[in-house]
């Protein structure tokens, strides 16, 4: 007897009907009929009798029903305990990162996942400013994000390697007044319509800071967390977007130009964790993968 057959038998006994049991089990009625016949053949007995279109348990059927419920419950409990034990053996690591860093560090992240199958790596994508808040609140174990540091309750360690920083560029649509400039100053953005990352992102926050330092309020006409939406929006709103220059290599948009800023807005990349809390061993291992220049050789 298989536990699947026992489950079929108990369901039929509870429903007193093959058709109703079949609907509950999402199997065909002939499948149930065959399973019960195999049980009857195995035990050399009759388990059900038909009584006015209703199935009734025989004496043998009643015995199997009472003992079977106990067996099936024990079996299901065992499965639950085994699953729980398996889940407990898997370590969960919640890491926040931006779109840019997901692209830049995917090789290291993929290598970490491949070599540590018992670690459940949960990647949460957002802007660096929002990720800092999430690390400070304990919603993330680690954050792969950019400076400057806004939250006092986190520790940010700079990454000293290639891909350890990014610079901002201005994306302009065709026929825009700034299109022919070789570089753009912050002052050039005065009265210019801007499509900006939200203040969840460092650039979304810092462009406002830079403009105010020059004595004017940026004219932000559209804000979004998605950089591709922003690039698409500049032709619609006749605006410009301030984005990491590294996105130019993966941008598929035509009729746009990525122009450097005269004032270099460069932001270092760092690893962040909550202040006064120890990083787990698996968290330290993940950090090692991000910091290593030669991860493929390990």
C-alpha cells in the first residue's frame, strides 16, 4: 500500500462518493476506482458497499479508515518536519543593491550563488538612499550601495577595487539646446526641464543639492526609480536626465546623447551593514566575493 492510495481511500470514505473525492483530489474518477480496487486486492477484502447511491464502509473498510487516518497524519507530520529541517539548514542572506551594481557585480554574485547552494541569497533592488534606510532598519543584512552615507545607524566600508565608483552624466534628446555641448555644467541646468531619479537614489538627492549650492531650484518635471523610464521620458517632456554614465553602454535608446558633467559627480561604492551588529559568517563570505579582484581563480 502506498500513502497516495491511502489518501485516496480516506478522501473517498469522507466524501462517500468517488465523484466528489475526485474533484477534491483533482484526479479522475476512474483513477480513484482503480486505486481502491488495488487496495481491496492487496488486502483480499471489500472496503466499500454501495447503499442508495452512497458509499458505506465495510467492517474492514472502517478498520482501515481508523488506522489509516493515524498513519496518514503521522506521515504528513514527518514530511512537514523534514521540510522544516531542510529550510532551517539553508541560511538566508538579504542583500540590497542598485540596478547598476547588479549589472557590475553579477559575475561575483553568480559565483557566490553557484558555490554556496545552501545559502538562499535574496536580492532586493532599490536606490542607494532607500537601501541605507533598509539596512539601518534591519530589513537587509547587507547593502551594496554608493556613498555619501545618510544613515547614522549603519557602517559603510568603501570597496577598493575596479568598479568601485561611478560618475554622473546628462542624457539629452535630439534637438535639445544642450545637445551640442561637449560637457555640461550644473549652472547649465538652470531653468532646464529635468527627468530625475527619485530621492530614494543618491543621484536623485544630490542633483538637488548641487543645484541649490549654485543658487537655484532644479526644474524637475518627472521623477521615477526606473532609469529606462527616465531616458524614454526625456523626448516626451523635452527634458534631460541625470544618470550614471555607465548606463550608456547598455542603453538601447536612439536619438539620445550622453554628455559628461563638467563638475565630476563621482560616487564611491561601498558595503553597508547595521551598526553595532555583527555580520554573519555567510555575510562575511559574500563581502569577500565582492571585494575580490580574482574571484574566478578561487
